[in-house]
C-alpha cells in the first residue's frame, strides 16, 4: 500500500494539485493521499467547503489540520458533516469533528490521527497523553490495517519524541506546520516511517508561504497596516511517499517527494 503525504496546502497550490496530482499518483502508484489543508482558504487561514471539495476532487482522500482549523466560522458547521477533514484530537471534545478516524480503501482500514503539539502552539491537551489514549484504541493489524499520524507543531524535538513513542505501533508519523521540508525522512528502529516536517504546497519565494515584503516589514517594525497574504505564483508541492507492508502495517520505505520549480526536486 502506497501513501502520499502532503504538507500544508496554500491556496495557490489548489489548481496545481488539480492539474498535477492525478499524474503524480499514477506515476508513483499511490493508493491513499493525506494532506494538511488548514492553509487552503484564500487568505491562507483555515479551510472551507469550497477549497476542500476541490482538494478531494483532485485526489486527496483525507485532510488534516491544526491551529488554523477554526479561522473560518463556517468550518464549525462543515466539520459536523464532512468526515474527511480531521481537527487535532487533543482539542476540546466539545468542538465539532474528530481527530482520529478510520477510513476504508478497498478492503483496507486506514486510521488517520491528527494531533497538535504543545510547544509554541495554541493551548490544547497534552499531546503525549492523548497519543497514549488513542493508541490504546487503535491496534495495527488487530482493528486497523494502517495508522498514519500528522503532528502539527513547531518544535522538532517534540515531533521527533512522538515519532519514537509511536515507533512500531503505527505505519507513519509526519510533522506539519513549519512549512519547511526536512530531509530526515527515515524508518525508525521498530518500523514506523518518520519525517519532522513534510513542508508546504505553496510558493517558496515567500516567508513560509506568505508575501515576503509584508512579512519583512512586520519584522523590521515598519508601521504598515497591511495584513499578510499568501504569495501567489510558482508553486512547489512537498511531501513523502510511504510504502507500507500489508502483513505488518509497518513502513517498508519512505521517499521524499518535491515537485515544482523553486527548491530541489525529488522524484519529479
Ligand atoms: Fe499550522
């Protein structure tokens, strides 16, 4: 079973994915696609039905999220009905939606978990305690065939520690949120694939996907009322392809995938 995992999607990447994702999937024999969609709204804050439907149509099976999930009010109602979008499992249980769900692909059951880190992120429950609770319910090869975990967070050490916590218990653990792809994709010692951050699907001639001029003014303390906005134009999509063993549910290989023009391309 081949999984394609894609980093945080910016609005400029939606049409790119609509055009190119089918070819990427065919070329790499992809069975299931998971992407973080929380930056896909036109201002890169949140996700609405309009963007999500385009992304599902382009070939994405499940969208994960993080700190921006509730930026658009309509998403509160949308997540009551759209089960293919996850919000972090360690957010308050009173909020709509779920952070851990089982999806079916053919005869296979794929569990996707979405968690938000604690360091330098908005407040939510302890990510390690939530991970312990979730993994008690989901058992590789007992009640699910594969388990994929998106850890949405800023701090590499926290994501890496969680990778080791999950090692041997899940198929793959990947990080999102920093928008910068890390080149540490690996198979951990007990067979789980890991990458600290998948990177983003957006324009890298920017500051983490946002217009560099506006961002610079902010850091240089130039008094400018302009709100930041996503950089348009040339798009690069970043992610990884994980090949998983149908017998064990663990990872066999992980290969970084970068398609676009601005940064070094792999597997293009
Ligand atoms: Fe984020």
